C-alpha cells in the first residue's frame, strides 16, 4: 500500500499504510517475544530444519524473517505504548516526506497586468517586461530567484549606463560655444 500511495502521491493513503505496517511490526514483535519465551521458537538461527525431529521448534528462517527484521520488530514491541506511538508518527512524517513535492518554484497567482495601449514608449517597455517576468515566475526554481533578480539588476544598470552615454553625446560640449 505504501508503494501505491507513493506512486499516486496520496498522503492520506500513505499515512494509513504506514500506520498499518508499523502496528503490524509491533504485533509481530510481541508474537516473536511470546513464542521465544514459551519455547515455541528457537532462540538461534542456525541448523537445518530438515534434519530435526518433527517436534522441533520454529526458526526465524521458517517464518521468512531475517534476524534484522526480527530484532527491529522485537525492539518496537518492547517499547512503552507512548514511545510506540511516537515511532509511528515519526514513520508517517518520513513517509510523507518521501512523497512531498520538492519545492521548485513559487506558485504565485498574480493578476495579469493590463496591457493598456499606451503611446508612451517607456510605459510600453515597462509593461512588456513586467508581463514577461510575471508569466515566467512559476517556472523559476526557488533557488534561482536571487539569480534572476541579480540578472535583471545587471540589465537595468547596463540600460542606465547606455542612456547616460547617449545623454552625454546629445549635449554639445560647452567649450565649443565659448
């Protein structure tokens, strides 16, 4: 169920599946502890099941469990109930993090700028640049926003210096008229 929930990116199903798995592990741990204490299960892992008598105790391998799985389940079962609940919640958070969408871009929904027809070339230019930036904002990853702003500032500085040069060229040298 967890794999399916991860594929469908369904948080509610993921929480449900994680809780079921964790509670099943705790129950398994309790059963393993009980069967070991009552002598129904071997304490060890070794030996060949076929060579033993029919009344032999069950081994972890017979149950399809590894030592690691058994140890984990028994450790969970040995915890007090409050700690078991904490472990379940922790497992849910980890599982949710596995399906959480990675932040890529800020999803800003801004009203589209009104492109009123203006005869002023400055106003038209500002509105056109604003429209382009607003349109592509959602495509820009969060980590690259400062790069965009720095790039736009560089472009604005270049434009400002170009206009300053043109202004200087347009003003005639005063020495010529003296």
